[in-house]
C-alpha cells in the first residue's frame, strides 16, 4: 500500500491518499479526519500507525507501507 500526502491550497484542506500495489485509489481523506475512511477500507485498527507515519511525511512524497 502507498501513502501520499497532498497539500491543500486556500480553502481546500490537506488530504491523504491510500493506494494499492496497482496504484488504485483505496481511500482519500482529510488529514484531520481519517476515521471513517480508514474504517471503510478495513484499516481502522491500523489508524494510529498510519496517522503517525502521515504526520512525519512531507507533502508530495509517496511512501510504501507494509500493512
């Protein structure tokens, strides 16, 4: 799974994209509201770990997660 942190502009907030190995979009959520999206894709139990990784991830970089 891949994580991409996208910087928002003006009134658009920062977002996170979760993508699978084929780079298909699995989840797209605001940095400050990940709960519903992570639960929906079955990663609710991994939310704390994912958010910790996202916190330190620079905008625009792609990071591969092994979950």
